[in-house]
């Protein structure tokens, strides 16, 4: 049985993009209710600095993970597509890089807007 490497690579890039979008959606939903004034805010006089620091670390890790999981394979696909003169491979890599950058930037934006 022969494995079609191009299909596998394309499906991996799609999977990375899907994971990045799902992680970003979860992060946005989590912060919407954790932000001050949203959902159920912390009661008066309660110190939430530890929770804020933990969320800050989680968003840094999520942003780095999203960017790494989508941009590294995307750059690899772009390089292979350029070397093989394959427009589809290059474009799929470019799409993965752009998606990863946008989702990573969204994590940074959420952190600065809500935290």
C-alpha cells in the first residue's frame, strides 16, 4: 500500500489549523467570563492576582504553542513548494503560516484586552 505523502502533509496542515482555531475559541470563551465586569466577576475585596498571573502564563504558552504548531510546518511546506515549483504546496504552507500568526496574535490581543 502506497501512502500519498502530499495528502498526508495537506491533512496535517489542516489539522494544525483546526487545532489552532479550536484553542483560540476556547481561550476567548474562557477569558470572556474571567474578565472584570463579564459573566460573574470577583467579589469585592478578593485578591485575584494569582489567577491573573496563571492566566497570563497560560496565554503565553497557548500563543507559543499555536504559532509553533502551525507556522513551523507551514514554513516547511512553503519551502518544499518553492523548491518543487508546486504552487499548491506553497499556498497551503502560506495559509498555515497566516492562520497560525493570526491565532497567535489573537491570544496576545485577548491577554492585553481582558487581563
